C-alpha cells in the first residue's frame, strides 16, 4: 500500500503544482496540500516541512502570499512540503466573512493562569459552533488540531520515506506549531513559531527537548512580542520569557546575545549546550511588525486553484528576497 500511495501521489503531482488531499477526521472533512519538488529522489529518505497558515488564512495563501513562495525553498533544499488547512466557516460578521484558525489549546479558552486572555474592552471575534460557550475572549477553533496534524504526518510518512520533519507556522499557525512542539516534541527535528506569541500565562514548554525558534517583529501590534497587550486588546507572553523558560527547562548552559544586520536589523538570543544538544533561538526583527521574514506586507487571505472549494479572492505572486533562506539556513545548522 505504501508503494501504491507513493506512486499515486508522484504521478498526480507535477512540478510547481500542489495536490489537495481530503480525509475524514472526527467526522469532519479536512484537507491539506502537498508539494513534491521536481528533482526530489523518492527512493531515498527525504525531509518534510509542514507550514501552518494564520488566522483567516488558507493553506494555499500561506504558500503563495504569506511566505512569498515557500515551495521554491522546498525545491531548493529538497524538502517535501505539506500545508494543512485550518477548520473554517463563513461568518456574518463584516470584518471576518471567512474565518479559519487553529486550536493551539490557548486561544480556544477564555483565560489562563494569568487571568482572562483579553481586556474588558477587547474586540470580540466570531465563534465556532463548538466554541460558543468558551467565553468572550476565545477566538480559535475548538477541534482537535493536534490530532489532525499528527494524522497528516502519519499519512505522509506512510506514503513516503521521511527523514527529519520540521514544523513552521505564522501567527495563529505559529501558536499551533508551538503547541505541537509541546504535545509531541518527539515528532519534530525543529519547530519555528513566526510572530505567534502564545497568550500570557499560556506559553507552553514540552517535557522532552526539541529545537525551537521563536521569531517576533518589534513593531508588531497584532501579536506583540514585547509590550504584551495587542491593539485589539489581547494579552501575549513576551518573547524573552518564553525563550528563558525553554532555556531553563532544558538546562542550556550557554546563552549568546548578538545584534546584526541581515537586510533588517536583528537582536538574537541563542541557547546552546542544552539537553540532547538542542538549540533554542529568540529572534527579534527590530524593523518589522506582524510579517513573515523578508516580506513587506501581510498576505495569505486568498486561495489558489489548488483550493477551489474555498470562496476567497485569488492569490497573487509575491517575492520573498531573503526571508525563507534566512530561516532554512538556521534549520540546516541544527
């Protein structure tokens, strides 16, 4: 069966195209996109990158607009790429006619040990049917997205000979990536959380060591990495606290701080000499806000022909001159 699935997928995927795969998960029809680079050798083990879109985003919009073409980097480094689609619904709230999200195990709740995750005057977001009783601050899906992503990984592993698996996400997708690292650190070589600080008092730490990169934009007012309270009235854990807690948990004995310019100005902390030789990074872009590295404007609120089942504007081509390479070079050094 494994060889049949591999043959089926490889015959149906052409260069620079993605295939949408549907399957039932908890009695709901869910999907993910898969991309196989043109020059990849499927007879040997290959690395996998899983990319998670942000709030109100789509899997195809994440690849096309949010990241500025992550498939081109998968092609360059020889990675299979998978993009799960968050559970979505059409809302009658004008600002959010299309709602999609990930249950990162914090945003689906009203409060953490630090109290409510939003202020009394916070903006209130559309509720999923199964989340209506979770409190006014809750804003994400309440479905088992940890199990959903774990099932996708199992399906892809059954079809291909996987080596290292990397998980990366943007905003709410970054929060979900961190949640996956906490629940199943054994599944991943490394996890990257891009501008997705989890809510204050709810920033999780896994029981087992895993390489972790948390990236923030100093000017971010959507999910602030420093100032805690966002413009819409929600509270987030500071990037420094998450980094320090992870470094302490895994007994990292060497902390390096550095400032450098790589297109933008960065302040970076690296924790090394940790349990099982993992590394933990805190990367703060001093020039940007709520953006993917290398991008100058937000995007991903669209869909491509790979997701014709979603009613959303079509995506446009966007170029990322340096951000994706910036991230992958760090991954390749782990």
